[in-house]
C-alpha cells in the first residue's frame, strides 16, 4: 500500500510593487526624456498601465528638470484608464479624476512653454474631449502660428469655435484653412480640397443658425460676410484632355518655386490638388493666396497612346475666382507643348511664405535614429536594474 504523500506547499512570489520599483529605478538612473520615451513605449507594448503610471510619477519626482508635456499628458490619461479599471470607491474615483485633471493642466502649461507643435495639438485634442475649452484655445492659437501649412490646427479651431459659439474664431480659422489648397482624392475619386471647402461653409452656416437663435444676428451676419473672401482664390488652373494619355501640369511661381508632381505644394502657396492619369484626365492647380507676378504654366506628356495620341489639351484659367474682379479664359495647348502659358497675377493676397516641407513621397525609414538608439540603451539599463532589484522567481 502506497502511503499518500503530503501535498507540496506552493511557493508564491509577491507581485512587484510598481511604485517602489520605479521610484528606486529613477532615483538611481539618470534617464533622459528620450530614454524615458523608449521605456514607456516598451511598457505600452506589454500593456503594463500600472507600471506606466508609476514610472511617469517617479520620473517627474526625481527628474523634474527633464519634464515634458507628453509626460503629464500621458500620466493624466493613464490615471483615468487605471481608475476606471480599478472600480474603487466613489470618493477615491473623484480624487483620481481631480488628479488626472491637474496633470492635464500641467501638460497644457508645458506644451505652451515648449512650443512643440506636435505636443500643442495633442494636448489640445485631449482638452477638447474633456470640454476644457478655455485651456485649449491658447494651444491651438500657438499651433496655428507655428504650423501655417498644416490643416489640423485650423480644423480643431473650427470645432472649438462650434463648441464655444465663437464666430470670430470660426472666421479666422476658415480664412487660414482656405488660404491653401489641400491635395488628394477620397476613395470615390473626389477632390479632398472640395470637401474641406464644403465642410468649412457647412460648419459656419450651422454656427450662424445657432447665433441667430440666440439673438446674436449681428455676429451671425458678420461671420457670413467673411465667407466669400475666405473662399475666393487668387489663381485657379484646370487641365483636361480626352484620350489615353498621362499629362502633367506644373506651375512656376513668381518667386521661383514650382508646383509639380512630387512637390505638390510650394512655399509660396500654390498646390496641385491631384495628379491625373489615363483614366482620370484632369489636373488642378490652385493658389488661393498668391504673390504678384508671372505664373508660368507648363504641360508635359508623360505617356501618350502611340496609336491614338492626344494632340491637344484644354487649360481653364481663372484669376481672382469668386470675386467681382474674376477673369476666366480657356486656352487650347498642343501636345507635345513647348511654350509655357504665362498668367500675370496682380492684387495677390499672400503676405508671407510658408515653411518648407519635404514632399511626402520621400520616405525616410529611420526618421529618428537617435531615439531608436536611446530606446535600446534604455531597455538594456532597465533590464540590468530589474535583474538586481526585481522580484525573484
């Protein structure tokens, strides 16, 4: 008869205390903000939200000189997420909510101080979702100043103006947004720029209706009166043709930049809205706000059907589109074309050039090798510390 053996007692390992672990870690390790970013990225991949909260808290305590807006922003979001998952007592939930609110306020202050456009937009977005509109406004104002070539800050300004019923903010944002052309097509082949312009007017008209309902008719009419000037374009050029050919439109602007395939937007405000092809025989260039001078319009045949070649194309050219000074003309150009068509623009409304941005089609695979290297170094130092100080299995 085999005697029954006593059950072997299971050995348990106390779960690590994230607060103590990360406090010890950052008390000892002088991580840069870039190294912290790498560490947090690793923890996010592992979905260790409690560790992320503890790590950010400890870092901000022991390395306050390195604090950046994204740290406060992420800490606020993680506190909210962890609090929802904990299912704690109502009074503790309230305390945690107040704490998250405080950290988001710190994020806004740090973003304004740091003047990093990415952080300004990101924190503003979080504030908007939490209906903290007064804090959101200054961030978007600075983002628009730093990013005159980007649409996101102005779209967010329009949303903020809708939420706060602010016709001046709405008008300013629409004027900035429509001062540029927005390239691309949607999945149905329709121009993205058309949608931007249509949505801007729709949102303005919606706000106008609200203002009138609140007996703010004077403000409503003032906003409506701003729309035609915002929607007007100094120069509009449309190239069309019939047949199996790929024609490229390029426009050399007065100060030397050229809008063309691969460089669709110039620093002087011109933009090719979409590239044509044999099955979509249209290309459009717009310069809603342009500098005065001569614009040289060129047409080049990239591909032409050798059996039935396209021999001519049509240029529709409009100056001061949508104004009493509008002038429209239609020109037939021969293919191949050797001579550019010159359009002289006077009374152009552009006052300053835009920042130079490398074309999107140029892909840099390792955009930030320093950050990648810092992440690897941070992981190595973290693993070394964990071996010495982490829980023993």
